[in-house]
C-alpha cells in the first residue's frame, strides 16, 4: 500500500499566555511565603537580642555592684558608669519596635520615670536611698530596675514589658 506514516510538526515555539500567568502566580505565592517567614525571623531575632542585651546588662550591674557596693546612678535612664570597665558598650534597643512596644509609656508603669519614655527603648531606673560607693566618689543605689519590651513570646517570656532586677529577669 504505499501509505507513509506522516508526523505532524507543530509550529508552537513559545508559551501560551495562560502558562506564563500560572508561572508568575506560583512565583508570587512562593515569594510571599518566603517574605512572611523572613519577617517573622527578623522579629524573633530582635527579641532574642533584647533578652541577650538585658542578660549582659544584668551581668555588668553585678560586676559594678561587687566593686562599688551599689548600682550606678543614671539620670537619663542609661547607666553610663558601666562603660568601659563593666561593659564595653551600652546596648540600644533594636528597631523597629515589635508588637505594641512603641505604644507603651514606661511612665504608666513607674510614675518616677519621665513621661513619654516609650517601651521601644531600654530604660534603667536605680532605686532606693542613694549613698556613696566604695570608691568614695560614686553615687550608688541598693536596687535597680532595667525595663525592656518584647514584641512576641521569646523563650518563656511573654510579649510586653519586662524587667531586669538584681533578682533576675522577669
């Protein structure tokens, strides 16, 4: 019979519009999932830094206490007396503030703290009756509270304002 099997060649050399739109939609979906995961990781790392900073400051405070027999004064809410002998640098709260930290005013928690001191920053508050330290010059206090705010659950610490005191982190 002289019948030849002819194969049909297609002139199709590209993608259809539908195929391109599906690929773009898949890429957009994967990008948005990755972005959400990245933002969550950044928030968690800022909170972990806050806890780490406060742990370091508690250690510096105890070193200062062992030398001066009291905790440093700090009229501006920053214990500058710790630098450079007890802490190489004084930490600054990472920005942006997470959760509702930028809306909380420390003055509402402790009326002795100046108004408009927001929880997006660290704040050191020495307390008790001031006396002269072991060096005969420094004014020191028997107690302190170092305030900080977490945006999310971090370890066993819930979101919100927390304190570091001589009794630990709470």
